[in-house]
C-alpha cells in the first residue's frame, strides 16, 4: 500500500461511516442511523445535521492522520510514527501524510 492509498482509505472510511449514519432504508442500519431517524428531522434539518457530522468526522480523521504523521498531538504526545503494511513495507516514515490528508479531507480530492 502506498502513502496515498493509506490516506485515501481513511477518507473512504469516513465517507462510508457518514453514509451509514444517514441510511434509513437498509436492513443493516446502524444505531446512529436509527437515532438520527428518530429525530424526525425535515429534509433541510437532516442535511444540516449531515454537514455537521461530516465536518466532525473530517476533523477527527484528519487529526488522527496528522497525529500519526507527527504534525499534531495525539492526546498529550506529539511524535512521528513509521507505518508499515502487513508485509513490512513502509507506508509512511513520518511527515508523509499531512499534504495528502489535506488534499483528501479539505480539498475533496
């Protein structure tokens, strides 16, 4: 896996979770989806909530990636991490994720 694939997978996971939160039709609905549906929001309110949840998830995923990169703290600690795939191939040496994370999460690459 490349550094870009690693970041892209985080972005896709964010999109998948967001989608599942607002899926009220699927038989595999999530607890969050059921709670949101229970709010009985109109279409405009639902879209506003979806935008808020999306922004919250963007902040969370982006911060985790920057934390792994050494560009932000995770809790009270800030350090770089080397990330390897299951075949022991280096994905990130630290300092490689920030630019790609910005492109995916803030420029909607």
